[in-house]
C-alpha cells in the first residue's frame, strides 16, 4: 500500500485520521474581497444620471467613508463600479490608459458606446480570473440621449434605460423597475426603454433610492455622489447618508 | 601606428607579433583624444572635473552629462566616447544594486572597480565586439575612506592619488603632482581642478566645466559641486590664468 | 516546525505532547506514518522540530511556493493627520504565532525626506518591500534630477506592487500605511495584501481599525495641534494595548512635518492601569456567567 504523502506537522494534520488533501484547517487565502457599494444610473432623453455611494467596507468593518466609485473617462462618459476595490482600481487604470491610446489614434475622446464595448471585452478577457467588479458605463450617445450599459463581472453587457449594481441592487432595482415603468423586453415589437421621467423627478428618485438602500444595506451609506450629465455639462452633487 | 596595413589591427582577438592588441590601443586613443578628465583624492574626499567641449552655440547648458552617480557613495566621470561610457555606468549601477541585494551592504570601491574592469575587459576578447572607447574615473567613499579609481578600455583598474585622462592629460598630470593632496581639502581641490582644466585647455574653443565630488561636505554622497561653489572655483581659475599670462 | 496540539501524555506528564512511550500502536495514523519514515524523528512521537527534507519533496501536491499564511507578524499601525503634518504609531513587536518572538522590530520606516511607511503583517515581506524601496531610492538618486518620489507616488507604487503579487497568487502579507506630505499637505494612504488601497485623514490597520478608528472618528480634526494629535494617538495606542493580545507596551511614534521632515521617536512605554473594576472582575455586571 502506498504511504500517504508526508505532511508538515500543522496542528490540523495531527488530528485523527487526517488523510492526504485535508492538511489545512484554516481557510485558504483568497485573492478577492467584497468592498460593497451601490451604483445607480438613469438615462433620460436629454440627460443621464449616475450615482454611487462612497462607503468602503470589508466584512463588518468600514475602511473609509469617502471612497469614490465613479471614474471619469472623458467629458461625458463615466464608469461606476462596485465590488472588489483593488480590481476596480486596476480596471479604471487600464481603461484610462486605453482611452489615452484611443485618443492618440482617433484624436477624439471615446464615446460611451466605444467604451462600453471596450469594457465588455476587457472583462471577458479576464473571465478565468475575473475582475470582481459590478460596472455601469454611463454617458450621452451621439444624439445627446442618455445611455447606460450594465455589466456582469465576466463581461456580458447590454444597453438599458436605467440600472443598479452592487450591494444595494436587490433593494433598488425593483423600485427602479416599478417607477421607471420599463417595457418588458418580451413585448414585440420592442418598445422604447428610455425613461420618460423629467430630470428633477429622476434625480429625486435616485436620492430616495440611496436613502432607502442605506436603511437596510450595511454596505451602502455615508455619502452618495450624484452626477447629472447633459449636453450643457456635468453637475455634481453629494448627499449625506446615514453613517451607521 | 606600425600596425596599420599589417592586418594585425583588424580584430581584438589577434595579437601582433610583438605582443600588442592594436584594437585595444585604438580604443585608448579614442579616450586620449577626448576632453580632459581630472580626478584627485584630497584628505576628505574625491573631486572629479570634466572638460566638456561645447560643440555648438545652440547647445543647452548642462546637457550631455559626463559625471554620473552610481549609488549614493560612488560616482563616475566619463572620458572619451560618452555613449560608450554611459553603457559602463549602467552596468556599474546594476552591479552596485546586485551587490547590495546580495550582501546587504554598499559595494566597496575596489570591488566595483574590479567588476567594472572585468566587464570592460570582456570586450577585448571576442572578434565580434569592439572595446569601449571610454575610460572612467570612479570616486567612492566607503569604510576605507575616499578612493579614486581609473578603469581603462583594456580592462585595467588602478587606484590613484590623482590622475588625468584625455587630451590634456600630460600637463594635467604634471600639475596634479605639484599638489599636496594629503593636505588639500576638497573645497580647495575643486579650485585646483578648475585651474588645471582651464590651463590645459589652450584652444580658443568654448568649453563647459563639470565638477562633481564626494566628501564630508557633500555628506559622503556623490554629488555635483554646488553651483555657487563651482562658479567661484571657475572664476578663481580664470583669474589665476590671467595672472600667469601677464607675468 | 509547529508546536504540537497540547495533550496529556501518560509517559511525559500533564501538559506534555506525545503519546505514551513504547506504545507506538496508539499513535494516530499520521504520526505513525511520520514515525516510520525518518530515524531522526523523536521516538516518543512528538512533532519533530526540524524540517524533514522529505517533506519538501514533491509528494503529489506541490511544495509550498507561495505564502499561504504568515509566520512572523506585526500588529496594528495607527495614523492621523494634523495641522501641518502626519503622525504614525505602532508597537515594536513581531510575533511568531502567539509567541512574542522579536520585541524590538521597528515597523515605522523612513522612506525619504517626506514619507514614512508603517507596516503590519509578515515581517520578512516588509523587509523585502524595504529593500525594493531602497533600490528605487538609489535609482532615483542616480537620475540626479533633483526629483524624488512623493508620498502619493509611493502609495500608488506600493498599491501596484501589492496588487500585482496578489494577481500571482503570491501575496506580500502586509497591511501598509504610507504617510507624508504631498505638496505641503498631509497625506495618508493604506494598502493591504490584496491591493485594496484608499486614503483618508485617519487610518489604522488590523486591530486598530476596530479599536482606534472609532476614537479617531470621534476626536480627530484635520486642524489639530501637534499636542492634541500626540494625545489622541497615545490614547488610541493605550486602548489597542489593553485589548490586543499581540501587542507590547513598547511603542514608536513617527511624524512628518514641513519644518522638521521625518522624525521617528525612540521606543517608549505608556503608563498602564490594570486595576479597573471591569478588568479585575469582568463578570460583575453579568449575572449568571462564570
């Protein structure tokens, strides 16, 4: 009979009947963490709103109350990301580099749709060691209409009228579905999914959504950064949330 | 050059019948034709001075550096082909970093000089390479105190109290021999080096003086001589020169 | 390498590890197989202290190539900004598991004239990082252009290094705090072993995040005077020392200010008081516990 492979005498290996393979008693080191955070984006016919909470957490601890999850790619194009913050930083840095390269070639900033495809490609490229990030790509399309692209961590994405990502999405997404009255994607011929809400109402909805998520989601709180993108420019506001 | 036309000077891997390697000698010539570089070891440190011919009036002052720090406690001055010299400087930086990583201590001057000499020597051994057309004066300050080394294209490394290479080396060396190096401080040394370089530079062509030192005053770090001190030294050198002319 | 799980051996007495002498049948299967293999192993069945070379051999599973867990570790580092500067503090302990192994390890290190690095976690990895920074500094010196890396740049650099190593599944097992002055303004940045990096005006790693930061949140102001900052950080150290078992009463405080640059204090001890009623009789107000 072949002898079992030799093992280092860790406390766990000394216990009764420790067979090959179950050497470790402590959980294996993980390259991932979930730092939480919520992002919301709403596309209107002549505006786009993108908002993200600023709390950075690990487990039940708060690391900082002021860590922006929004990242500007060009004047009217932003990325909002929740999930593992180290991956978010890496993703942002990579996209910024690619944006510079794009401008060297094309002599113009990237459009929301170009960035959307680029982001999708890069997430998909790393699908076997994914960026653990939940992203929204937000901007205005060539006609000045709001555009929101929503992703999963491995790169599948679609253009939508509004979306929510991150730890608070289970709380916020259904409310958006209800309030923004999205047509079912099953309806044929397909109907316009763009929200018809006027800007001020949409902003109020986003504020309410974050305040509400902050009540129940421990990873959403402290502050929310809300950007309103229109052809006239970008307006930034912050709204304090509960710090508990 | 008696080697010309005999076929013994084509490769660095061929000796002439009287035992010389002409390619190596030619490399040395490249150094001898370049700007003068002077190094002196004073009582509290080492001073390096480089005479840099200014090739064009349109050159930005201070470009084409020819003194380089290798690490905090070592520096080099290049004579000859500066592009070749820079290659050696880069190698010296690598050697210094590698030594520090391996032994956890700063590389001593004699070790670095020997390692660099070995590296330079490699280019005297194979037909498919040419020797470096540069020689280096190396200043170091370690536990043995301040030291001055000269590494030449043939792969030799020697330690000096003071020496000079390049076009004006002969008279510069004569001038250095007149100095009382054991009593001279680096502050005085800087002036002496400036004087020597101004003396040996007899042409009307403009030149820039690059001065670097490693001494107690520079916190035992290899640095360029502070701008005000360098300017003052140069002024004194010019004044001394004018005096000589008059008398 | 590891101490064996405590047990009572009839042969060796209470508190001593190992099965009874001369009764190898009672060895557990793992011990028994280990026992047969090397004659240099103790016959009492106690865990060998030396590393068995055969264990380093590839036996189905690969030998350890990467750090899967730390060995010698440091605990919390605390840091706050104040008017015109930053202040860091940590103890000088490096633990080997629960053993206080090295008691005079400096975990606050001057990186350059405007930056201090504070580190917790694996000490060997810290030394690796310091060697790396030292090479970087020399490279910077050789460039001889009058520029040196700012605190923000060092923070950015270290966050890339840490993230890069986590991508290789070979992490540097540390929590780092980079503190200094960025364009004359106080800067604090934190990086951990998986590359999560953020900046705030008060930071703490490890236990400090639980014990010191609530204090910082309550008491810290960016415009504090140096005296106030010192008082706050000493109080935070005291709290950490009372509750963190892997800490000792030997601390250092580092400061970076525009006027004085980097200064790291000599190790000092804090006055402590263990006679608090809650310490002496922790169950006084909890009826029914023992």
